[in-house]
């Protein structure tokens, strides 16, 4: 079985220009590709690392000396995965038709416009003057706006929601993501303290035995 076919590549591009029809084909006729989606996610995470360091000085407010590429890469992927899981959790409770795979594909396919926009801005920012920064900033804003539009269109299509229902589910997705993140941090903190306690007890026992 081929992981990539001409049709799957076609519907990747088709979904960006005709999101309602494209994501319908991806959801109901199995024209989506997990491989393409994952490659897009990895490409976006890598681009975030490059953008952090190589965006031109007039637009780059980052402290390059404190850059942690691995942290940026992992956090970028984690945000997308968390968003997909949170949306799936909420829509499962509210009769959403989309599977976790469909949600993941919609989000990752939508990242295409951010990949294109960030790549252009990162490259062009090294050659623009201060007066021309507004052009690149406007391009970034346009890409983010179109990214949100693709998300709304794609998630609404795969879940078969009305516009109002889709917006409500996306708001609840943000809330669910915050709750999951809070529980995760709380669990991590508890495990860290437990490990620290066990380590302290073990060290104390070793000192007493000596």
C-alpha cells in the first residue's frame, strides 16, 4: 500500500484553496495522508527553530544566546498534538463526527500557509529596511488569519457542525487544552516531588548504614 499517491498530494493542495470541498474529500473519501500531515508538522517545527535564529534583526526580538532549538521543536509539536487531542475529546462529547486522525490532518494541512508565510518572512526580513517591516508583518497576519479560516472550515466539515457549533467547540477545545496542560504540569510536579522525597530518604538511609 502506497503511503503517498497522486490523489493524496492533490487533495492536500486542493484543501488549501477549496477547504470545504477538500476537507470533505479527506474526511469522507479517505483522501488525507498522515504522512503528509506529519511531514508538514515536522517542517513547521524546524522552521520555527530557524525563524527564531535567522529572522532579520529589524524583526527579531529573540535572545539568540538563550535559544534552545530542541525545546522550540518539541513545544511546537506538543501544541499541535495537544490541540488535536483536546478537540477530539470535546467533539466526542458533543457528537462530532471527525476522528482524531481527521482532526490531526486538518490542523497539519492548515499549517501549510504558516510554513509558506514564515519561510518568506524569515528570508525577506534579512533584506528589508525598517520602513518595509510593515509589509512583512501584514503578510504574517494574513497567513495567520487564513490559517484560522482553514481550521474553522476543516474542523466544521469533518465534524459536520454548524458555524456556531464549530466556534463553540473550538472555544471549548482551548479550555480543554488548558485543563489537560494544568493536569499534566500538576502530575509532573507531584512525580518530581515524589522522586525527590524517595531520593532524600535513600540518601539518608545510605548515610545511616555507613
